[in-house]
C-alpha cells in the first residue's frame, strides 16, 4: 500500500508541476494540455479528493516505511501546489479588472454588479460542470440553412422572461476545426449573459477532414445571416450581434468580425450584411501562416493539421490562402470592438499570438481593443465553471456592457 501511495503522490506532483511549467514541444504539447488543464481548472476539487485519498491510504498503512515517508513529502508538495493554483484562479478577478481598466482609450470598470453573478453561484463553481439554471430556456437544433445538413444547426439560450431588442451573442465552438459541438463550450459565459437578458446563439458548422476551407467560415457567415434575419423572432436585436469563440472558434469569430461582407466567404449570399458589433476571442488561432516573427512558433502538429486536414494544401504552395484565413492579416480601421483573452501557459496556441495581434489591431482599429492575459492559465480555461472562468465571465460582461452602452447611446442621438 505504501508503494501505491508513493506512485500516486509522484504522479500527482508531476501533474501539478506540468500545470505550472508545461512543456511546449511536439509531440507532448497535447499531453501537457490534457494534464495541465484539468489540474488548473479543477484544482479545488482535486485538493479535496487528495485529502480523502490521503486519509484512506493512511487508514491502510500507506504512510508507513520509507515509501510512505517519501510519499508524504511529495504529496505535501502537490497539496501546496494545488492550493496555489486555487489561489491563482481566484486572483484572476484582479487580473481581469486591471487589464480592462488599462484598455487604451477605453477603460472598463468591473463593477459590483458584474461581480455579483446572475447564474454562476458559488455552488455552481464547486460543481464545476456548467448546467443551465431553471430561469433559462434552450431552443435546440434550429436550422440556419435549409439544406438538411446536420452541421447547419444552432441552439438559442435565453431567459424565460420575454425580451425585445435584446443584445445578441453568437458563439462558435472550438475543436481544431475537426471536432467539437455547440453543446460543449462557452456555457458559463452564455448562461451568465442569458441570465442578464441577452439572447445567446451557439452554432455548429461543417468540420474537417470532410469539410475543406473555407467551408467553416462560410457556415459561420451563414449563421450570422440567419441571426440577423430571424433573431428578432426570439427577442433579439439584429443590429447588435457580437461574436465569440474559443481556440478554432476564436479564430473563426475573429475572422468573421474582420471580414464583414467579404464575398469570398459568402457564396450565394454576397449582398447580405454580416457585420458585427463586437468580438470576444478566447485563446484563438489568430495567425495561420506560422510566421515566427508574428505569432510565435506553433508546433508542427498544428501546421500538419492545417495543411493535411483543414486547408488541404501547403503554406508554401498557397501562402495567400493561409493569409486570407488569418485574422492577423485582416486588420482594418472599421473593425468592431475586440476583447482578447489568453493564458500564459497555453500549450496549444502560444501566448505570443495575442501579444502580437492586440497591439497590431490597436494601431489600425478605430474601436477599442481589450486584452486580458491570465497568468498560469492553460488552453480552454473558460469551459468549466471554475473560479478563473467566473472571473473572465465578469470581465467579458463588463466589456460588452460598455460596448452595448455605447450602441444605445448612439441610437438615442
């Protein structure tokens, strides 16, 4: 039993170390994410579980002898590391508030109302799995294209209280353009926005390898067109639609916001207005050409994925195609307000990407560009109801409240 205890303590310590210091080298970047993400976002729950296991092992002699004594040392270190990770999750509130307050030309204040969640009560964070409250209604599997394709479906999340001309959030899931579903991601943010009166729309789109670029962005554009035409029927304001997404969804959201009305991405509906009122991109792939001087060094795995499964051509042969797909190469003066969120420990999309993108967009755009960098946060930090995702949700709501307030003020003039 002491040997089993030692092995458990060593593994737990290793996982905690990876959460703090992930390795960014293929082929283990994905493995580091698979370990680092749950340890970072479920640190509190793991801490409690570890305490239970410690007591159980102690009852069966797991702490006796040399193996047991060594296990005590390593488990103590792991326990301390988990406690620090919990503290970092709660400290994200201050990080978010300071970053928004420092947005150039557009300081945003996270008020007491933003810190008082309408959906994410403390027990929801303790449970971690984001489930809708009784006050929310979800209308599922609405077709945004009448072609019978299952991928062309969306869900609408909103308060059961009837709304009219409510602000609208369109969310695009991530999954490396090859997997994922509208039911899986962005829930803490969308549930909070819906509880505050927003109408939230989460969409599916065709996935690779069956789909070939630009099918993915064409579908997102088609969803935007549907929202603008039909969201009034669900109490939303078609004139105020913001878009968000994480990872590949963050890429598609940013690209959609920066390519409004581009006919290349709107085949058959070129004349439809697909402009957006704002964009919230979470750990998005904002640069697709892998140029080191722009976005940092992606792993070979991402380059192979893009070339073989998504684009189905090489960067060397069709650099123009990859540039056209890159939000970084789409910067424009009339871009809508942007908010970027990224973790410093992200092993799938290097933090160098938003660090390059944010100042570049600020130099060009006439609208505000906010950037929140979260210390020790991994990829996909917003997918569970954790202390960190609660903090980022507060910040997103505060930023969008400011943008929506400007929109309403302009409408009154």
